[in-house]
C-alpha cells in the first residue's frame, strides 16, 4: 500500500479551502446587523447564508458527522477565517500599496477569464460524437507535421518538401514553439489534431505528404503518415468519459481560436514587417563578451521605442515596442520563444499583443465591474491576508524526533512494504512486442499469459517468486512499485539486460515497516505532517485569542435555513488559480 501522508483533518486545511467567503465588505448599511441572512459578523467581516452555501459546495462531502454538526463546524471555520482576515487588516500584514497593485493585477486576470468564458462558452457533446471518436481510435498513426499560421508560409514549406528537402528540417524551420523536433508527433490516435486535418489521418497513404490543409481558426498544416497500426483500447465504457472530455476540449479550443481571430480583426492586430527580425537580431548577434550573447544589454531609448507590433481601438493606435518586449522577457512567468526561429518569434509577438487586446476588450465590456468578478477579486485579496496570518502563526514552530515518530505511529497500518511477490514475467528482445503486450494486458485486464500469446510475435511467460530484501538491483528498484501494485495488475515494460520485461503480480506478502526502514522521502513527509500539526495548534491558539478579543456575533440558529449539502455549490478555487 502506497503511503501518502496528509495533514491532520483539522480546521487549518478546511479554512485554506474556504475561498469563496463573503464579499467581506464593511457593514455600511444601517441595520444590517439584524438581517436574517447574516450568520456571523466579525468586526468589518460578515458571513451570510449565500456565503455559507458557496463555501460548502466544494467541501460538503468532506465534512464529518451528520448535517447539523457539519454545518456548525463549517460556520466555525468561516468565523475563524473572518477572524484571521480582520486581524490581518488590523496588523496591516498586507500593505495598502500591495493590495492596490494586486487588486489591479487580479482584476485584469479575472476579467480576461470572464471574457474568454463569454467568447467561448462550454460546448455540448453528444453520445453519437463520443461513439464516433471511439470507433475512429481503432487505429493509430505515426504522424509528422509542418504547421504555419499563414498560408504563404505553409506553401513555401510545401515547395521545399516537394523539391526534396527533408520534411523534419522543414518542420524545424516553420513549426511554432511547443511542437516536437522534426514535427514528429509519434504514434497518435484520432482526436489529437484539429479538424479537418485530423480526418486525414484515417485515409492518408503512408509516406505521402498531404496538404496544405487549413484548420479554420488554427492555421495551416502539412501532414505525413509514417506508419499505421491497430490500437489496443479499453472498452467504450471505460473510455467514454475521457473521450467526451477530449471532444469538449477540442470544441472549446476551436471556439476560442475563432474568438481570438475575431479580436485580431476587430482590433487590427498587425506585426511590423521587421518586428520578428529585430528580436531575432537582438538575441542572436554576438556581443563583446560571451556572457552577453543571448542576454544583450538594455536597449537605448531610441531602440526601446521601436514598434514591433500594433493594434487599434476607439482611442487610437497602440504600439508594442522593443522596450515592452524586453520588459516582458525579463518576467520569469512569461514563456520565451526560440529566438533562433523567426516564425516562433512572430507567434510570440502576436500572443503578447493579444494579451493587451483582450485586456482592452474586457475593459470595454466593464467586466471588472461584474458582481461575480468583483467578488472573486475580493476573495483573492482575502486569500493573501489569510496566507499572511498562516505564515505569522507558523513562525518559529519546530518539531523533534518524537513528533515525527508519533506521526509514523498514526500511519503504521499504511507504512508497509512487500516481502515476497509471486509474478508472471514476460521478457522479449522486441521493444515493439513488449509495448504491445503491456498495452493489451493493461487495456483488457486479461491474464498476462493470454495477452502474451495474442501479440505477434508471441512472448514467452515464466513464473517467478521474488523475496525481499534482495541483491538483484532490478527488483530492488521495483520493490516500491510492487508494494503499490495489487494482484492481477500488469506493469511495464521495463528495460532489462538483453531486452524488455513486462510482469503481472499474481500474489504477494507484505509486512509493516520499522521506523529505521523508512525512506528519506517518507521521513520528510512525516516531519512535514508533524510540523503542520504544530502550526495548526499555534493557529488554534491564535484564533481562540482573537475570538475572545473581537467577540464575534454568531447566529447558529439560522443554519436551519441552509440546505445540506449546499444547493448553490461553487467550484473549488485555489489561491492564485
């Protein structure tokens, strides 16, 4: 059994998940303290029934006990959270300047999310579509592609291939960043590429270059099928949910790309003729020292003002300059292009301008003023305050070996390792046969011997018993995997001397691990759990003292109005997500 230590099931973890808590605005409406929908008031913070229902949605199933006690526990967590926010405000743990800056940045992010949801809402997928995709995945194809955003580029690429240039070299010259070297996608199934390119996979002759083919809203493709073979799949019932998700994502990507193309046209997004070349030269020109190569000095004011791209709105034309690009490239969160490839630089420039265009469109639609967006902005800001209080409560907390051993004893039943394993082991020199065998055995759940006899060529299978501890380095490395494997499961293939191995666990014996046998990773996990428990106790003491000082006004009797589990469930929102 694999050990996955968790934090104690205490309020510390629950509070961290209660992100959609109230608008936590000041009580500025006269008489609102007597409103029947207010469950608690802590200083300037309030918790209403609507807030409670929003918070309960994601975690109702995790709350222990019957509904009445679970609701009281959740309300107590919400009160504790409000206490922490109020105290963070009192101590100014998050400076006003930081709150103002974060409010602007968070507002921009959430407005962009809201804009994308409006431009490309969640699509519907029919069962007929799911069945059709499952049928299309009966085969898989080894696929190589060249992709370009513009028709002119793909036709130049096609001309190069037609004149005998290696398609992999052409792909490396034209493909955008994120695609694999030489445009080699490996073995893929239907549903991997956008339509109508995806449809070509089923009919394209092996070895012939197909295209140029346009995928509306995406770009232009050349496709070459390098090989085709049967694809061993699980049953439709086992795959249906995943296939439905694939179709939904494909539809959403298509809708989003079309929306982006609409924004490009609406705002007249234009890349300057020399825009990509300016960046190419800047990051590929040798400097006076080797250290400066690829990391040139800041541009001069005149260089920084050079316009690389532009867009227009009702206020006029806006330029994206070399200075803007250099500034964004210094941001570690911004993905960088491959500066040796002009098409990738062009795509990167377009993506940066589209960020500004989308922000302008979100502002034009006043999305930051939308009540839901405004509430989420406040949630994010409150998350920062709660996190600051967590960190304050955890300052100076330490644990010793006794605390770690106590955590080990709590998980003793899960901390086991295999001492003996009875296996069916298949070995072959043919890597393709090994992978086909593993796919068949895992996909169908059939015994390894039956699967080994079905693949071509057939793979021999032998019985083997492995005892631990062992001197064999192969099985030493697989002891943890065997511990996590249940009888009947197949694992592999693994590279072994002379070929490849696939095994199926028939039976095993396990025993509890002594503390001295624990791996360094498990010891560290137990130490982290002990540390979190100590921090939770410190946090509990802090909130108890705040409760005494702030005297929250709580109305638990009003919980009778609240349905459990909450009818108005909200999705889980993680800080910063």
